[in-house]
C-alpha cells in the first residue's frame, strides 16, 4: 500500500486480478483479494467458555531479570534483555506481549519456560513456585506449560514423519502405548483441523501453515494449561495467519487454555488477547486492554502503534512523527 502504484494478486500460480493500488485496496473484485484484505482486520475476541476464566491466576512473574554475557558482582547479567518484568496471566485468558525486534520478547518467553533461566525474580505457576531452570522443574510442571516458536521449520525434526513428532510427548508425558498413541495422533490432527492422512508426511512436505498446526498439535499433546506462542504467525501470510488465530481461539473455548501471545504485529495481538503488555528495551512500558489500543497512555506505545503500516496508501504521508518522541525512542 505504501510503495506500489499497481498491485498484482497471485494465487496458485495464477494472476487473479490486477489494478491500481487504490482500486485493489478499495474496490477489489476477486473474492480472494477481498479475503486477503479482510484478514488484515482483527476480529474481536468472543466471550469466555470457562466460567472460571479470569478469576484465577495461572501464572505470575515478579521482577524477573535475565540476560546474556558475564555475570556482574551482584549476580545480574552484563547485558539485560529482560529487566525487572512482572506480569500475570489469568486462567482461560490471554496476555499479549508486543514490542519491536530486540526488546526482549523471546528472552522473556524462554525465561518463563525455564529454557533460559532468570538471573533474578520469582515465577509462580498454578499456585506453586517454579524453579528458574526447566531441568529442575517437575515433569508435570514442564507438561503444563508449552512453548511454540516462530520457525516451525527448525522446531520440527525433518527426519521424522508427523505422527512420530506428535507421538513423542504422548510417550514422554503420558506414557501411552503404541496403539493409544496412534489413536491420539488422529484426535490431535482433528483438533488442529489437519487431514489425518498428513500423519505419514515429513515436515518438508507440508506448507508453512500446516507445519505451524503440527507444531501446535505437538504442544497440545502434552495437555498444557498455558501455551507460550512466540511469533507463531510471523512467517505466514495474512489469510493463513488469521486462520491459525481463529483455530487458537476455538481451541481455547474447547479446552480452557491460556496463551501468552508474543508478536511484533499489533493486529494479531489485538485479535486474540484480553490484555496487552508493551515492552521496550527489556522493560514493561505499560499494560493495556485491546479497546485502549486507539489511545495508549505511554508515549512509547503511541509511537509503536502509530508505526503499524496501514492498508492505506496515504498512511505514510499522514504519519505525524513527534521529533522529540522519535529521538527519545530512537530506532522505532
Ligand atoms: N543468545 C544470545 N546472546 C547474547 N545476546 C542475545 C542472545 N539472544 C538475544 N540476545 C539479545 O537480547 C536482546 C533481546 O533479544 P530477544 O529476546 O530475542 O528480543 P525479541 O524477541 O523481542 O526480538 C537483544 O538485544 C538481543 O540481541
Ligand atoms: Mg523474538
């Protein structure tokens, strides 16, 4: 929208429609173009399925600090990627984490999951204190909190068929025998709306969206209470991404899950989250509800939200950049 004079819409190797940018954006004729454009508009989240939702804390972290490099004398890392962050996730609810690249979102996700142990702070999950390092947590604690990453390609073992990938947590966490595992694989493929026949394929024989669904089925196989989703839609196009978001919402209604949904894309976070935490430079800047996105209180959030490119060819020209804000928050 910002740079092109004319737009060509491709699907399945064929041109569906072509026209000036204004014509495509405001008067698309082809249904596929309309579907692509509609996927930009987040659909608001619907009511909770779980009567308990929002009444009970599932996860609380207090003043968590983590980073990389050498430790200082006070036991804190030289490079702080996450700096005294506190947050709460309620049962059956979703917390969005948004911020520019490098602000510490993935480090925060890994710290909560214990893959990258925090240097300081407390993590309380389902009423119990969690060890900072995953290897010191109980098997049930590991099972109840799953993490799904952006790069389905690197997350899925290329040498294994889909059924083996999904069956692994069934053996590890639930000790299911061969026959029970096979049955459960079918159920999990149904849950993520993939055809059962895909169980025999290898990851390289799947599309990006299908890979992300397999990734998700594997997380569901553990029977988790919380799934941390780190940029899981970032490598997908808008139509496929919005289908994945709709699936996540449906599964939440069915299973009463909670999500921490990490993204640099505000429209994605808005579509699925009850609360949104804005991060900048390792710190929590503010926490808002999606209805407040239009009017955030903190100047950094204002700058971040105004930086989301709109499907409006005049957006860039109309963008008023407060020079003081831009100099304060630099590269945003
Ligand atoms: N393995 C690592 N070693 C050293 N620094 C790292 C490592 N991983 C991330 N960082 C740094 O930590 C900061 C936060 O990174 P990250 O958590 O990946 O941010 P985000 O997910 O928001 O893009 C960045 O400055 C990044 O360069
Ligand atoms: Mg990241």
